C-alpha cells in the first residue's frame, strides 16, 4: 500500500512537470510558426518547399506536446454534457479531407439523442487519434465506419476500418507509450486516447485481423440531456 501511494505521488509529480514543460514550450513554437509562415509568403517558390517542411515538422512537435499535455491533464476540467452527434459532425469535418487524400471515405451512423459527460476537446482528441490511425492503416483505398448507439443504458461507439489490421502481438501493446510501427509515429496517440476514455469512466477495446481491418469499441456511461 505504501509503495502504491509513492507511485501515485510520483505519477502526480511527473504529470505536473510534463504539463508545465509542454505548456512553456508550446508558446515559442507558435511564435516560430508565425514567423516562418510570414517568411514563406515572401520567399521564392524554390525556398517555399523547405519552409513547408519546417512548418510540417513544427506541427508535428506541437502535436507531440499536445499529447503530453493531455496525458498529464486528461480532462478533469470543463466537463459538459456532450452530444455524440455534434461531436462527431465536427470530427468528420476535420478528418474527411485527410481520408480523401489517402483515397478513403468516412461513413457515419450515429443515433440521435446520445449524450455523455466530458471535456469536448479531449473527447475529440481521443477519437481523432483513433480515426487517424485507421486512415494511416488504409491499403490502396479504405473505408471507416463510425457507429454510435445505446446498448443496455450505455453509449457504445464502434470505429471500424478495412486497413492493414494487426496481429495479436501488436494488439496487446496498444496504448503502451512509444509503441509505434510507423517511421514518423510517436506511439503516444493511443496512450492518450486510453487515458481520456478512462477519465470519462469508459472502456476501450480493440479487435483486429491482419490484412482485414480493425474495430475499436468504446463504451461510455450515458448522460441525460
Ligand atoms: P502512432 O500512430 O504514432 O504509431 P498510436 O499510439 O496512435 O501511435 O498507435 C500505435 C500503433 O498501433 C501504430 O503504429 C499501429 O501499428 C497500430 N495501430 C493503431 N491503430 C491501428 C489501426 N486502426 N490499424 C492498424 N494498426 C493500428
Ligand atoms: Mg496514431
């Protein structure tokens, strides 16, 4: 018991530290981004390609920092009643362009009047991380189906893709920090997603078959409107 307490205290300190470092580093990154963008507007097209690459890498760094911040603060603040349909309309708007770049589509089948309690931006982050993985798993083309309904008084959301899929060894490691099979992956996305879903008192399970696709099932307590 004593050990457990010490562990919890350590986690608390690490979380606080991660949050403050992430927060402090994000501001200069944003300023740098602004100046680079200005430079890009003024420079010859031969230089633009380099500036665009620099901007992409900066955005990647910002994304990693956002993940760390969320891990430290998975959304205990700003809790509201969220409409599942509304949240997913927004998520679809953000990710449909990315899906089409990768020759894929997103199909939604969301029942009306589904509500959960949570922090809206964390909720979106949790699902965007998962759906991005589905897009990145596309084979020549792909389809993602997002279904949400009520089952036995619980909100159940299923995200299915027909991408490359995973074997049992990969499945076991999902959510482990730094577990990634991608050249530019961070292995932080699902760690953050698990953390957010847990903070919402929910559960997240994956099933997958190599070469056939993956399905994530998220269960969340229902909230009244
Ligand atoms: P990252 O995307 O940075 O690699 P994640 O935590 O988001 O980190 O995912 C970890 C790994 O899990 C991925 O590298 C990938 O191998 C695997 N993975 C996650 N979701 C899927 C999916 N829908 N289809 C196939 N593989 C997946
Ligand atoms: Mg990812």
